[in-house]
C-alpha cells in the first residue's frame, strides 16, 4: 500500500526521509521499487541503525530526535509509519516535518486508530495514543498541510481485532504475550491475508474505509 501511495501521490520524487526507520525494512521496499532516489533514514534509537545500514549500504542513516529535525526545505517526501503514536509531542514532529519538506513536498503517515481499540498491546508497544481521523487531520492542517488522501486500513479484520481486545481485556502490559498473535495456522493466515489484499484493491480504486485498525494519510505541504 505504501509503495502504491508513493507512486500515485508523489510522482517524480527524488528524495525521501523516513522518520523512525527501525532496521530499514520499509526503506528497503522503497529502494526496490524506486531505484533512482536518495534515501535517508532516521531513528532515535541506535540499535537498529547497524541493521539498516547493512540492509541498505547506499542509504544515509542518522540518529535523530524527530522533534528537532535539522533540515529545512530538503526532502521531496517524508514518511512516518507507525511512529507518531509513540511521541507525546506529535504535533511538534509534524511541524518539523513541514519545515524539512520542499514546497509542495509530501508527508505520508500511518497511525493506529480508534481509542476504543486501546488494549495491553498498546501499553506493551509504548503507545501514547490511538488517533481519530479528526485528530490527525486537525494536526496536519494546523501545521501547514493539505490532506490529499486519507483512509483507514486493516478494516476487514476490524471485527477480529475488536474480539481479540475484548477477550484479552483483563491482560496488562506485564503479562501481555507479544508473540501470541503470530501463532496462527497457515490456512487462517492465508485467509486473513486475502482480506487485506482485497482492501488494497478497493483503496487503489479510490474507496476510503471509514473504520479500521490503522489510518493512512497523504498530505501536501502548502
């Protein structure tokens, strides 16, 4: 979905900074599809940067606090994928991203959605919040962005997500098993994957899901 969004909404971009790049997994996917762009990755924690550098030796990686981005009008695209929910001063990060983008530059973000989905999984992941569409749109627009596209995703699996949260309502962060949701039979995993692939098809046709476990927003610097 991210590769498609970059291709559709960021034509002819030549540089991208990923905030919170971790071990460089997403950037490696971007590098595989867009071969003539300059890649930058930043992470506040250094543990993943060695892995990222090994994965993408031609990319530039840096330790960086996204609340203090040391660039002005530098990048065509900035991405922050499941990052903002970890940061108390998320508005500050969005404002800094705006300053680091060239005029007309694009910001792509994904965030977890719906406060009523809050569970031990969020506590375990050190989330500060889950967003509503209104929350994230307001922060983007007040920071100098125009919304180009906004849709929920992981929508077809939302009932299963909600059921899982309700069944684990008595679990706390200390007793939460982060590996449990990976322990699926191969046939069930394949079925769920087909649901998600169907979502992507609909999103590509222009359909915006109102509800879903996460939200993708594409915004342009005004």
